[in-house]
């Protein structure tokens, strides 16, 4: 399913690509990166009954936000 994702910041970007919703089976590399950077594991719910998802985007093209409008 083609999707567009905008990343905000000092030099915003827009990514175009195909998105996949992961409800389980988060890759170990992603879990380790989140733990190292944010101090939490995205596969472990913050509260009982809560579920997390991961958007995996295979980027086809990056466009500076200033050119995407």
C-alpha cells in the first residue's frame, strides 16, 4: 500500500514508499535501537491491555518538504 510519511525537524523530509503494519515480531535491531535511544522496548506495552504497532516503510523516494508542496 503506497504511503507518504513526513518527518519534521530543522530540514523536514517527505518519504514516499510502501508501508507495512507490524503488530508482532518487531525486529531485534529495532527493539535494541529504541532501548538504546529512548530507554524502552517498543514490543512491551506501557500499560496492561495496551498494544503497540510498528510501521515499516520501504522508502522509494525522499523529497525535501519544501519541494513536496
